[in-house]
């Protein structure tokens, strides 16, 4: 069985060394970079044999974790990534969420916490994207209003324009479509797509829903309506 490949970007030698050793004890294959620029070079060199997940320190020399994440996403929009930071600033957490981070871990933390977080993220990312029940496994594209959604290739198409999606965006669209025109409890949606209904996941979901509203704005028959304290409805007018 192939090991999960992790790109670790951490400039603190002692901390990075501990994390690398601990992850390897738990059967991860870890490539460690000491700064953001080195991490980007490594990521590019391994594009044909991609990493499964990235663990990025926010404060690094030459290129910080946020800038590195933006470059990584350009090359591989589907890869999950986690930020490590010594900061507790709300602005940093929001910035990480907007970039699509799967988690945001504030230092200091126990190494086994990182292992558990990575295992949970990978468990979710390895699940197949939810495909509506009225479609066969060989059929991965279906119509949502004026759009054509391809769940397998992570694409949302309107006429000749194609919006590339992250895996989580595709999972969220698929879940919404499968439950269209009915109220979905917020906790149910979080559990189905994020695997957790904690505060961090909730804020992350809010960011992703804002993205989907932008993606579907060209078709007025499609809307994502929120009922405060209740849930959401993915509405498609006939």
C-alpha cells in the first residue's frame, strides 16, 4: 500500500524535525522544506507524482504560507492543505479559509493532533464525490438550470465558459443538487461534506457557499437561500 505523501513547509528546524519524524512514525511519506520558496520548487518538481496533502506554516521567509498556497492551488486546485500558525488573529483565520484551507492549527499543538487532523481530511477527500441517485456511475455530468456540472472532472460549465472546481466545491454542489428545493439543516450539510459540524468547519462552509453563489449568479432561476438558525435551500425554479 502506497504511503500518503505530505509536503511540509516549516522554517523552524526543531519543530519541523519533530513533525516530520512523528508523521513518518504514522506511515506518512514526508518531504520537508525550510521556506516557502523551497516548498514551491519541490511541489513543481513533483507535479507528475503529486503530493496528497500540504502542511504549510504561515510565517516563513522568502514566501509565506498564504502566498505559497495560492501558487499551489493554481497548479493543483484539488489538493487539500492545512495552515500552521503561531498567530490567533481572526483576519489570518479568515484569509486561510478564503484560500480554501481544510484546517488551520494554532501553535503550540501536540503532534498527534496534526496526525488526526490529516487523517480526517484525507478520509473525507478520498470519498467519492456524491452523485445524485438518479444517475448511473458512468454518468458524471448533469444539468443544473443553464449549467452543466461534471462531478468527476470538477467542472461547472455555462455555454462555453468552464469554471474549475475544488473537490469540496464539487461535493457541496452535488449534495445541494441531490437535495434541491428542500431545506437542508446546517449541521447535516456540515457533517455530509466537511465531516464535522464544529465552528471552524462552519466558517469554512460559509466561504464555500459564497463562492457557489457567485458561480451560479448568471442563472436567476438558481439561488442558495439561508434561513438563519435553520438551514439552507438550493432552489431551482422550474
